[in-house]
């Protein structure tokens, strides 16, 4: 029984490999329709269930799309998509950063906080400020804003070392959190200059994060001000990875 299941698994992977290779080599071009389930079943001497599983995986990998009632077609190549891996504790030119907790306060919301967190003026906000350090020197100033929930304690150790989703998602499954990230360049001013020990106007890379529940409720907003020369971001994407929706 086990050998039979293993053989079926092998056949489905083999078909995916064969079709993927034809697309990569240009035998099947963007817009071309793939052979039908019946045709593939007969050509490779496998069941339609196995064929269907292979076609589904190929679609998930981004090579094809399905048109109801018609079949599977080769997708136009994606040329403007990248997947950015971001962890505020591990972007210091490839070196892991440590953190120094500056303060944690519960404050009335400013107009900006109300707008970003989508909260009323009577909802308090937890403000968490940290310095990120590399070899003891400051490389980034990190400030996070969380809607205040009574009875939800924040432990200092968690605040100091946790990533933003871990902080904001204490009452939410991390699997359901949606994330929005924006990157821009700014010049250092005011308090940021003092904290990062840089001169007024020094270039910074500012990364703004916003976290949502599956129901699009904002559960956290934050900004990290990196000294530009100490931040390294890497993004890549290739076919064979699941396509992510823009929405």
C-alpha cells in the first residue's frame, strides 16, 4: 500500500516537472493552452486525479492559470514581483542586531495615531521605543504603536526582542495577520539625530509597517529609522513560488 502511494506521488511530481520544463524551454509559450486532463492522462498513462493534482500545483507555482470550462493556459511571465524578506532584528548589513528598550508608555492618541490605527480619540495607545544596535552602536530607532487593550500585559523581555508581528499579534493568530510595508528615504532631524548620533540631515531609510487582522482591522503601526549605510534589504522572486495576491 505504501509503495503504491509513493508511486502515485512520484508520477504527479514527474508530470509537474515535464510541463514546467516545456514552459521554461519555450515549447509551451505564454497564452498557449495545455493539453486537456484526458490528453495528459492518456499520454502519461496516469489517472485524471493525478493529472488534476499536477495542474493545480503548476498553477500555484505561477506558471499557468485556469479558465473555467476551457482548461489551463500558460501565464504571462511576472517581471515586476519581488518577495522582500524583512526582519527588523536582522537587516544590519546581514548582521543580527541587538536592541535597547528606551520606553513603553500608554498615551492618548494623536491625530496621526488615530488615522494610522483607525481608532477613536478615546482609545489609548501603547508606544514602544527601542534602539537597534550593532556591536554596541546605534543603527536604527524603532517606534511601535499598538491600540491599548486592558488586561494584556507586555513583558519587557518580549518587547525588547520580539518582532513587530509577535508584539501586535498577542491576541491574534500569526497565520491570519496581513502586513503592509512601505520604504522611503528621509533626512534625520530632531530627536532621531540625538538617538542615532548622526548630524542633522543625515540620510535615513525609513520603513513603515502596518499590521491587520484577516478582517482588515489595524492591530499595529510602526516606523523604523535606519542609518542608511547600516540597512540592507534583499528581495527576490522566481517561478516555482506561489503567486501572492496584491490585495
